[in-house]
C-alpha cells in the first residue's frame, strides 16, 4: 500500500504594500520617520529648553580641563588678534590705512571667530554625537542649533573684553551700539543655517571636518578681517565682479555691520550698498534653506 505525501502549498511572502496596509490598519508608523515640516518645527520648539541647556553645558565643559578655565574664551580670539596685528598691521603696514586699527581688527576677529567656530562645530554635530542621536528621540536639528547657540554665548562672554578694548583706544559709547543686537541676531541665523548644512554633509561624509579648516581659512582672508574691503575696492583697480563678491561676502557683511555699530570712525560710507538687505537676505537664505536641507535627511541620521 503506497503512502502519498501531501506537501503544503508554498506560502507567499507578504508584499511591502500588504505590510504597509497592515501597519496603517493598526495605527503603526515607521520608527524614526521624518515628520512634516510644520510638525518638525513644533517639536523643535518644544525642545528649546534642551537646546539652551545643552549649549550651556558644552560651553562650560569646553575649557574645564584648562587651568585658566573660561578665561580662554577671551584669550583665544585676543591672541589671534595679536598675531594678525603683528603680521598684517606691523609687517604689512595695513594699520596705516585704517583708522582705529586695533578696534577694527579685534572686532573683525571676534565676529569672524563666531562664524568659524559655529561652522566647525556644525560639521561634527551629528557624527560626533552618534551615541546621543541613537539613544534618544528628538529633532536632530537641535544639535547644530545648540552648537551655534554655544558659540553665540561665548561671543557674548567675550564682548566684555571687546568693550574694554574699544574704550581703551578712545572709541566712545554711542547709541549706534544698539545696532549690534540685530546684527548678531542676523549673524546667528546665518551661522545656524550653515551649521545645519555642514552637519548633514558631515553626517554622511566625516571627511568634511578635515577639509573645512582650509575652506574657512581661505574664507577668512577674503572677508576683510585684517584689512579694509572699502579701502581695497575704492580705486576701482579690481574687476567689478570681484568687488561685488567681496562686498556681498556674508562674513564680511556681518563684520562690517558690527564695526559700523561699535566704531565711530567706521562710517556708513565704508559699508557696501544695501548692507542690511544683504545681511537679512543671507540670514533668510542660510537659515530657512539650511533648515529645510537638514530636515529632508532627518530619518537618516545615526543609521548605517
């Protein structure tokens, strides 16, 4: 008597569409899925206290191992200014063409350092905090924004030294100093936007952090930190396109605004035309554009 073996028919693996329908039927969603842009903004605003606390904690811990501690927040840009003064002011004679050269230089170094440090910190905002990114669920934009806020706090701490330098070199207190507030708000928005752009790039390609110092050093030399763009472009010896690019350079725009606000000898005729419009445009372009660019890759951070 023969025995007939009956094999069960092969089962069909559920298709992706079936799984998606099943998940939707039971109210399930993809873990770490990117929320809509308005919802993302709402979640980010809800984490504003975390952003501020994280920035403050990072700033406090930055020089915790140094014997001079937080004094280095002021000493670092001042030492850089001293080096630039010797090289550009004394050896190259730049100081002879610029009134109030020391206040001019120190203001430029402090404001440039704010942008430089924000962008450098942004390149490692995701890649340098993978443990935090993978362990907790929060809008990842909080990290580059908090690093930019950390650098703003450091700049405000250093502004006390800048005010002392201005007063020691005969720059009087003036009502125009109030213009420093909107200038810093615009610069912070710009810095945070660029930080989000490089944070996304650095999350995918960590080598960006190695390349960025060379990019920033080149950017610094064309931003009028140590020399006056107005003096160089006054004689029309440069091509018109080069002059326009120098004047609309965002780093130079924010440096010039702060010099105009703080230094009485830096008059309005030293500013490029429509400087406030340029500063606002760069802030909106980098801030809004950088935020959207970062948000589009939200679900990829910390994976792989």
